[in-house]
C-alpha cells in the first residue's frame, strides 16, 4: 500500500528514520535514486520507489549504485544513494576519486551503520569515510532530524560541490518518531557541462582537483564552526559536559537531563573550536560516540588532552543511557552501578533460523552429511544460517561474494592432510550477482576446482525479499530481464557439462548431484531453483503430518532443520554395546507446513504422510485424513 | 530541558518474528499520537523475521528522548509468547503488569534437544514479582477461526491497563482494518473484546486463588 506518498505536506506522521529519509529525498527534488538492499538501510529505497516522480532502481551492488547516482549528479540532477555500512567498502572506489571531481546536482549518500550488530558481519564506523574522502557528514538523532538533514545535505552538497554522507545507525533507521512534512520542490537541472579537467580523473586533472579539495576542506571547517546543526543544549549542572551525536545524543539527554550537551549534527569536519569553547564552560568533558573514539581522538589531537571517552565507555555497541551512567560513574570514581534490572532469567536462546519449507533446508541437509570430507565457504544471506544447528555446514563467511574467491584460495592452500577434501562454495542469487560472479570467473580462468552451490531463490531474501536481476522483476514489480544462471556460468567459463539445475525439494537428486560434482576435477555449478517461501511467487502445497504409531523416533527428519517439525517425546535407549541412543518422536505443525516434502524423503518408515486426504486443488478444500 | 522520566509511559511488546508484535506496537503508538503525546517506537528487523526474538518499545509522553526503554523501567509487558515474556520480565518495573499469551512456540533448537523449554514460564515471571495476566490467545483465535487474530486479542487484553480509555485503543485497532481489510473489522472487534474478557477473567482467577 502506498501510504507514504499519500502523506500531506504540513501533517505530522509517525515515521521510521528510513521512511523519513525517503520523504526528505523526495521533498528535496531528487530525480534519481539507487541502492543495493542492506539492513538497516533497505527501506529507504523501498519507500523512495513509491514516489512516482523519482527514477529509482535496485542496483546489483553498492559500487554500481553510487556510480549511477554520481552519473545522474554529473548530468545535473539531484541524486540519492543508500547503503549499509559495509556497502561503502564496495562503493568506496568510486567515492575516493569522485570526491576530487565533485558533483553537478546535489548528491547525498545515506550510509547506515549497524551499531549493535543487528544483522551484519562487522560494526565499522562510517564517520571515517568523511575523513578519508574529505567529505561532510551529517548525523541525525531521530527521524525528524533525518528528514530535515536530508534537505540540508542537498544544500551543502551543492554549495561545496561535493557528495554529502548522511550517517544513519540501526537505532535511527528502525525507530519511528514524529515528523512534520513539507512540500516537494524541484530545483532546476542546469544540465551537464562538458569539462574534461573537471570530470576526467586522469593524474594531471586529479592533481589539480586535489587543490580544490584542500580549499573545500578549509571552507567546510568554517561552515561547521558556524552551523546551527552544531549547538549547545544547555544544562545547569556544569560539573560534567558531554559531546554527542546521533542516537547517543538522545541517550545522554535521557540519562543526564541537567547536563550541558554539545550536540554534533554536522560532525565532519569536526567543529573543534566550537567544542573548545564549550569545554571551557564545564569542569569535565565526556565524548559519547558510536562506536570508535574518533571525535575524542581529534579533540585530543587539537590539544584538548583532558577529554574523556573510551577510557570510561566501551568502544562497541550502542551508547544506551545505562551504559553512559556506568561510564560516568567510572569517570567520577564512584561505584559502578550494575545494570538496573536483575539479570535476564535463564532461558534458551532463540537465534534466527531458516523458514518452514525454505529451499535452503535440503541444500544444508545434504551438505551436513558431507562435512567430514569437505570445506564449505559460505557467503552473506539467509543461507549463512547454515552455520547453525542442526546443519553446522558452513566453515567461513566474510563478505559479499567472498565464498567464490575464498573457496578457490582454500583449495590452493590446503595442507597435505586435507588433500582428499573437496571445497564447496555456497552463494545465493543476489550475492552472486552482487560480487560473486567475478570470483567464479577467477576460478574458471585459473583452472580451480570448486563445487559452487548457487542457491537461487529468485529474491534478495535476507533483507526482506527485494527484486534483483534473477527475479525477473524491477523495484516496482514490473517485468524485467531475468538472468539465466546456467548461461551466465557457461559464459564465465564453466564447462556446460558441469552446470546442473536441480529442484532442491528432490532430495535424493540433489544429494547425488552434489556427491558427483565434488568428484570432478574442475569447477561445477549446481543451481537450485525454488523460490523463497516468503515471496508472492511461492505457492504452498498440501501440508504433511506424522503418523505417530509409524514413527520410530529415528530423528532423521529433525536433521532437515525445518521449524514445522516439533518433538513430542524423547527416550534414551541403551544399546547392547552400552551406547545410549537418543530417540525423539515428532509431529508436524500442519498450519505452518508448506508441503515441500523434504522431511518425507528422509523418513525410513514412511511415517510422514499428507495431512489431508482428498485435496481438491480446484477448491482447495480438504477433509482430514483418517 | 527538564527530567521527563516521570511523564513517559513505557510499553514493551515482545514475541517472535511473524506474530504481529510490530503491528501491535504501531497501533499503540498511533493511539498515543492521537492523544497528542510525543511518541517513539523501536522497530527490529533484519534477522528477526527469521523466527528470532522480536521486541518493540513504545514510549509516549510530553517529550520522548531515547527510543529504548531502560532495563527495569517498562510500565507494562505485552508478551505474545510465554518464554519470550519470561525473557523480558526483568525489563519491567517491579510489580508491573505482564499480559501473556500462554501459547508456546518452542524454537528448533529446543526440538533438537539442545535446550529445554522452561517447565512453567508464567511461574518464573511471577517469581520476578510481576502481576501476570495469562491466557491462551491462540485458543481464542482458533475459536474465532483465524490465528492472525492473536494481535487484536492481545491488544484487547491490555486495553484496561493503559493510561487512556480502552475504547480509544479499540477504535485505533479497528481503524487500521477499516483502512486495509474492511471485511475483517467485525471479527477483529470480537477478538479485541474476547481479549479484554480473558484478561479480566485471569485477574479474577488470580484474586480468588490469593483469597483462598
């Protein structure tokens, strides 16, 4: 439903940071937006795509998304790009050189840091990119600021002729707060100005632009020192003052309502002199930042050697009010209070898991039976969960697409004792297209020997099911060219005889194919072809049940790892050799079951059967089986 | 700026991905907004939709700063699953009310035998000192013919425990369906009222057992 776009100017709405950024981008008159999905940034472009006036699309990776938006900016348009923190690692090649050339129309890059590791492989701090690339950074503290800062960022981008980074964090992206909306205003697109010395970054031109960049650095310092986005939110208790930005500002305020706080909104370059003046008004200064001690160190480098920060506060995670209170207690030499509540009661963890009927389940069921003789290099996506129980069939995960290069490297670096081991690379459709296919090319070009499991569920599943070039649809749900992975693999040099398309729900076929392909002395690509169970294209089949009197408690079906399979009772049986055999009888949650039939194929005594007899597919009515 | 700790109401909603925790929190937040409160609501997404733990913090008052409820300061716990309610019990202020759906959803790692599901999570929550209102919302939803009604049942259950009229929450809940699925309004109204009755009956049970 198109809720966001219907919101009227002047109205106040409860919006997530991501929704607020999208609204701000629309109001700022942007005409081109691109992104690759990544938690916690994904919903920015999803929301932006609902505004018909803006060209939006899903990119294949963050580098292409940034390049597209740079191109649009060079052509004169206001452009917008969003990514998660690690996305900037991919996009940074474009960033580090375009910072010299600068922008035409305004360009804002929203980068969302996953402070607190909600869904990421690291906790890197995007504020370093501002220093590295000599670019301004704005840091909102809630949705309303995110919305307002986007519009401000476009003014700054055009005033200084450079991209602006809007630094978000999970606690901004995914928190809803009230935002008062405005109107869309589209500035005139003045068009592309042909100017090779400006846009062609060959050494001579780039060298000249570097001097422009240095002047810009100086101009930006003057700007931040005078910016209203950096201000003192005063308090009566001058014994301790804070410097804070982003969500940490709200948490400082919550924990110390009477303390003076220097609120950093335009945080790069750092308004050192303004902070120095503030420091003179308080007895002690504490910098509260997520996550690296970056502001703290820059203040120290500017001679403010007595500021505090990571000496009393952690260098990781969210700066929540209780974390700040403990840090202040340490600073004051007081007894450090325990977390206010009693410790959480002793309880099982509830880690994320694969869904009922997920087409990755059979792939990992097979791989879990081969772990003794294989190394399995994994990748980023839902299938990273294959490292968990019950499969434990994934040995490495590093970054997008790394399974390809790393599996090749593992095969090359094998010790003699591991000579007999096969190496498998597991990667999903979207990740393969993002950064995996180059690794496959490296594999074929260098005559590697890897069995690639390309788990094609035709969506970008982990981030919530975004379309991609393998799904056959674009960001608006309109038909789009669909990548043929078999043809693509062949084009990248894989022997056509070694490319297998397999229905993962046909468990014996899948298992046989994997066992055969790992024996071959050249790269193989096994493409599984069932859609994600959470997308519209997935069709549920009649569900299954366990006939209790036929179940022998062998637990084979539990090894599939499907959440619909639940244990009803357990027994331990002492075998004649003294070993204890653990048995468990199961039931299937018929409401949840998707009828994929994978568990049924692991059941020796045929105790798993259709839950309903006489299913009439025309009416979808069913009568309970006897 | 002045201390706002006494003026902010904190509601913690917890459960499992896919249960409707976010929607319930959204309706609570919208109700608070309709009364003119400043309101913030956390969302948890990403991995949470893969059967993981989901919590949503709803805070409203004159001015809300941090979006997160500090440990031990939730005024009310709305638990969509008993073990998850137990997980967050210590996040509630001592003596605070906990409205808990007793329908158990054990995760796969419990099915695999790696961990045990607690024998009596409700008793554990009572031990912490919370006032527990417990009932099987799953059973009520099944009786009404649609498991998705759990959400409206749970909202009905807390309707008489909020700093505003129960009818306001009912209207907000039904307005949401009116806008999106008008054919579901009547059924959700029944679910909302069934939740209210179930909570009242749970309170009566607790009273009679303590009297005995």
